[in-house]
């Protein structure tokens, strides 16, 4: 199991999860708020998107971690873990759906994905199939700082636009959203560079 693969998940998917969380209303209103799709529909869809965004890293991490077992002809362990994750999903449904309706259903799916990913990760470590490379904790710290800056930039930009009030201005709304995403991505990358991150550092982790 190569650390660089997990680094890629952190670098690429965590910013995506943050962006989905902060920009849920801009994304949904830009894509769907036309005709009979009302502001209330935007708000209700946002709740579901927030629930799914929590589990985005888990969904992808499972696809990366499970093959670590398959490559060693161990099919039982991922299946057992998947069963536990399914039970966690169902248990979460019993708790979250009555509280948050459809948003609780989305969050329950995310809980299952995260449980699955964490158990796969721990299983690989216990078997000695995965070992974090030196400096990995520092790497995570840098990513966390960059994510905080990304969230702040997106939040501040999001506050400047009345997204649901621009229903008939699709080109302008799309342009503003693209600019906000581009600005957030630039801020995220700039912070990583300022913290000493270089592309060659990532490649060296293979």
C-alpha cells in the first residue's frame, strides 16, 4: 500500500468535500433552480448534499484500500468489514432519519462509508500492509491548514452573492460560481506552497 495514494485522497477529495459543504446552495441553485425548482427545493436538496459530502473521502478511500486485501487473496476481510459498515448504516438510519428526514438518510450512508474506510485502514496497518511514511503527520497538518483557508475563502465569497435570487441569470451565476471555485482552489494551492509543499514531495512518498 503506497502512502502517496492516500496522500492523493487527502489532497484532492478533502477540498472537494469542503467545497460541497460550503458551496452547497451556490452549486444547487446554479444547476437546478429554474422553472418549478423553488428556493425551498434548493434548501432541502442542500441538506442531502451536506449529508453525502461528509462521507465523500470515505467513499473513495474504500475503493483505494479494499484492493490492498484483494491483492493478497484476502476477500473475506473486506466483506466482513462491509457487513459491519452496512449495520452501522442501518443503525444510523434509525437515529438520524427520524431527526433529519432525507438528510439523515444521506448522512447515514456517509457514516457507513467512513466506518468501512476506517476499518479497512486499520486492518491494513495491523497486517503490516500499510505504513505511513516519515513526515506524514506534518503533511496532514499542512493540508488541514490549507483546508481551513479554503473554507474561509469560499465562505466569504459565498456571502457576497444572493444565489437563490438570481434565478433568471444563469450565465452570471455560473460565472460567479466558477470564479469562486477558482479563487478557492488558488488559495488552497498557495497555502500549501507557503507551507513548503512541493509536487516533488508528494511524488517522493511513493
